[in-house]
C-alpha cells in the first residue's frame, strides 16, 4: 500500500484534489462589478446635442472566464458585434439581451481567458441619433491563479484525530522521532463507505510517501471517515513495533 511518489505522481494525485477548486475558480467573474460599462455624457449647450464616451475595460486571470452586460446609454441606442471571436489570449461570445427576439439594444459579452497579456475585443455602439462608434473592450489577462495548497496535518503522539474533505488531497507530517535504523511505513489505510448495496464497509485507499522527506505522506479519502495506521519498521523481525494512528472525519467538499 505504501508507494514512493515522483513529481509526476504528485501531479496526478493533486489533480483529483484541486478539480473541485478549479471548478470553483472556473465560475464566470462579473467583470462589470469591478469595471462597470458606464459612459461619460458630453453635452453641447449650443446645439443641445449629447455624445456618449465609453471606456471599456476588464481584468481576468488566465484559465478563467467572465462576463459583462453592455447596456445602451440611451433609449433607442444599441450595441453591435460579431457573434464570437478569438485570438491568442482569449475567446469571446456576444448575445443580445432583453426579452423577445428584438432585445433591448444591449449585449452580453462572455469571455474565456487563455494566457497572460492584453487583448482588445471589437464592437460598435450605434446611437439612435448621431454617428456609430467603433470601440474596443480592453481585457487585461493576468497570470493564472495557482491551485490551492493541500492542507497539512501535523501528527504528534500515538493517536491523531482530525477532519479532511472528501476527494481533496491532504498532507501528513509525522513528527514522532524515529528510532535509529527505523522508517515509517503504512500498515493500514481505509475509509468507511456507507449506504452501499452490500451495506457499510471499509475500503482501502493509497497513501503516498514523499521521496527524500521522511515522515511526509500524501493521501485523499472519501466516505464519512478514514483510518490510517503508520508503523515504525526496521529490517528484521519485530514483536511490537511502535504505531501512529490517524482517525479522520471526512466531510463533503463545499460547493462554490
């Protein structure tokens, strides 16, 4: 059950644990909350004409998505844009807003950022009176948000009680000093699976040892509880080797 893991195996193990976190991160960000699309109104008192000046700006992290609703500045005005577009940094889509097929002149812009940089999304503002304006929605794409670090369980003594989240990777650091010539090995690692066709049962799962770091392990559990037993092993026969037992409550991973 004990395995030594390489960086490749670390990546595979972390993938399951951070998938839920990335799913949360992948939710669309409301770009208009931080950078609302509100025009400046310039009025000419001599001609009684009004002109709208737009500053369209947004910011996302790479590998994330966002949206903004572009509303007409005045009744009868409208936004226009190609249904979709793409460049090296992002991909975007425009859909009309409002009820019915006619809409209200607004557009919903949805954008998926791919990598760091600055891109400009073309669109046009067509006023009921006045000249159309060819504009650009300027999107700044920041570096991707790194995945969260797995929680770290610091284990001292013969018994440890704690709580982890299901399907999330966690680290185990055994602080009990090892006797000379001994090493930590996993004697047992099981989680409690309930409400199965065959009734409740304990199911084995893997615990991975960090190569080159004595006493550091990585695991991911499920069910409603888990039990992990470590033993101090040495070469040759042992009558009663010292053990460390982790008793873990496993709680559901919160949704976004």
